C-alpha cells in the first residue's frame, strides 16, 4: 500500500483545512485508516481513525468535535476535515493504515500502523 497525503498549508487560527490521503493497493477498503501528527520537537501523536466501513470513527480528545475523518473506498481516499484550528494544531500530518485487529477505540498506537504517507505540513497562524 502506498499513501499520499496532501492539502496542508497555512491557515489562520479559527480557520479550516481539509487534508486528503490517496491510497493505492487492494487492501485499502479492508483496513481502518488513521491520522497522526508530529510537531517540531514532539512525538508523533494520534489524531483520529476511521474503520474500514467508514461508519465508526474515534478521535483524540484534543481534536474531538473539531476534526472529522471520512473515507470513500471506491476512490481509495481518506479525508481529515479540520475546523476551528488552533496554533497548537500546527504539525506535519500523516495518514496511515491500521494493521491491528482492534476496534477504532484501540487503534491509537502508531506501532500498529504498517503503512505511512509522507506527511503534509499544516501551519496555523495566531
């Protein structure tokens, strides 16, 4: 599986941005997909995940009610809609394919993600 994240950029605090993740490979529709982010000097952290069907999602508390993940298995695409952005949301955002067997609530450990996109930079100005 190859993943390509895009859509990052500069946005003012309070603004919105939509990230995209394009996937190639046959196994896309059978795996949950996650988003992670990494700010300078910090560890990569979980943002959210969507199950294989698109019906279930789970988010980090820091982004809950502001970010929404969706997917289209026919197009092999996953999106991260970010709204009410804060300066602390600035980071490189990565999409990744979940390789574990747990529910979305358990799919927060980056060690259980086997394929990663190259990341897209999100900058939030205050």
